[in-house]
């Protein structure tokens, strides 16, 4: 249990890197999750905390799976955030062009945070 506790603390303290929308960094970060999982598994095996690998390794496997899923979610979030900023910039460029051409644009719709 100490091993699992240490892993959880490492994740919460930011031991695992923050994901980025860059695909290469994303793969590197997912590799880091895999490496951390392998290191923790080795550490747990060395301390014989998982003597019955069939039953007791589920917690570590679940933690690994959750960490990897969170990295995918973070990547998706960063990608969506970037795409939204591009859409907003393109919208402003189009609006400015219409105003410069003499068209009157309706007021902007309300923005949601």
C-alpha cells in the first residue's frame, strides 16, 4: 500500500508531466506515464507488495489506466482550447474585414466562460 500511496502522491504533486497539444510532447508524456507505471511496478515487486500478482496488481493497473486516460483527456482539452482560440481569432479578422468594407455587423453574442 505504501507503493500505491507514493504513486498517488507523485501524481497529485505533479510528478507526471502536464500534457500539451503538441503531438510529440503528448507521446512523450504518455511514455512518461508508461515509464512511471513500470518503475512503480518494479518497485512494488522488489518490496514484494504484490506477491499475488493476479489479485493485488489491480490497484496499480487501475492507477496506470486512469493516469493514461487523464493524459488523453488533457491532450484533448489543450487541442480544443487551441482550436477555440483560432476560431475566435478568425472570427475577429472576418468581423474587422466586414467593418472595413462598410458592412454593419450585429452585436457580438454573449460569451460564456
